[in-house]
């Protein structure tokens, strides 16, 4: 009997020894949870003078004593544009901090000195440095204007004779890109329309804009600015197509697609709309298409920008900057 008990006991022990134990621990390490935090390798920058217009990039390096949630903020000291990168690791390198000049918050980066700040979750440490952007990004697409050379000569403007009317190109740090932007403002108490301008394709050397025929691949992009305490501004973008390609737009049987926006956040915001998502608007409401109803960006012959506000709502204002058509993806500023 004792011999049988011994055999059973040995078998049980063998069972425990023979079972494989998974040595891999799932979840955060004890060092990440309870270990003290320190910077083992100081913050450094791979390219301290970066030319984004030449597709150059830069990245940060550093090593920490444990895995931790971190955030990098790069702020343009002239533009105020901000790039943020965040992650969870015990190091920074090219794989997790590579920067090609895009921004997380407008304005876009320009040639300027930038402040670099690295912070850590639940830790007081803040690491700081600087880098210089020698030139901002050059985006691919059909640029209508960034107003750096003033208001284009071949555009056709109209401005009501109201009060405190601006409708001029301004120069200053308020620009969304570069150093200039278009200021639209005024008080017209008898009409919704405050001012407008037409952008004919002929200003770019042809009867229609040089765009893809695929409306799902074409994006219209621009940047709009809402001043603090202004809430009544409306901006209407109209896209007239020459459906029969006779060189003339006919308002009775050819398409005019539109988008109407009211900036709702203070400061600059990016508007990107896919051409196939444009609609026909009548007094701001979606309506039946006028022409063949087919979105044909390669037949686009004129873009119009109308600045509107309820005539009973008083003074209104908005800025406009950097209008560009892109293909296959919206603008990444």
C-alpha cells in the first residue's frame, strides 16, 4: 500500500514538472509600473536645419529608463503652427518621431525657428530644444492661389459698397500658409452677399482646369479663419462645369455644384471636400442638378467664392488662404 502511494506521489510530481510553463509575462513590466523614471540618453535632433521643400525630414532621439507615455510638440515661433507626435516606449528614434513638415494644428510651417518640447505622462520632466525650418512643405496639386503675390490679376472680384469693407490681401503672422491671406469682411444690411470673386480656368491657361476626370480622386482644399466673436459668416464655393464643352457656361442646362460652410471654431481650419460629394444648392439647400448631373472635374471652367451673412446680423469677417486642388487624397497641411 505504501509502495502504491509512493508511485502516485511520484506521478503527480512528474505531472507538475512535465507541464510547460509560459515564461512570457503579459502586461506592463514591474519596472514600467514602479520603477523610477530618468532620462538615460538626452534629447537630440537628427536635422536641426531642415528644408521641407526639398523633401528633407528630421527626427528626435532619446532613451529613458522605462517605457512611458510621451509627447513631442514642435511649435513654429513665427507662424504658431504646431506638430504633435506621441507614443509609448523607452526611446525616441526615426521609427516613432520622423517628421516631414506636416502640422497637427494650422497654420502651416514656414521658414522659421521652432521650439521643441518633450513631456512625459505623470512625470515633471520637460526636455526642450530648438530646430530651424529653412523652408516649408511644397504640396502637390493645382494651386489656385496662396496670395503670396497678391490678388491674382485674372480673377474677377466684386465687393458691395457697405460699411467697414475689407476684401484685401493682408500681410502678417495671421496667414495660414506663407505670409499673406485674403481678408473678407464688412457690414451690408440690405443683402446676404458681402463680396465675391470668380476664378476662371482661363487664368491657368485653358478653358477648363487641368484635373482628373475621376470625381472620386479630386479634392478641393482651402483654409478658412474664424475671428473671435464672429459667428455669422458663410462662405459659398461654386463649381461651374462646361458640360457640352462649348467654352461657355449656361446656367439653364449645365451643372453648378457647391459647398457652403460656416466656420465654427476660432482660428484656422482646413476645408477638404471630394469633388464627387459636391451638390447642387439653391438658397443653401440641396436641389435637383441643373445639367447632366455627372460630377466631371475635367470640365470645370470656373470656381466662385461668395462671402455671405444674414443682413440683419451686423458685421461679419473671415480670412481665406491657400486654395488648392489635390488628387487621390485630401491636402495634408
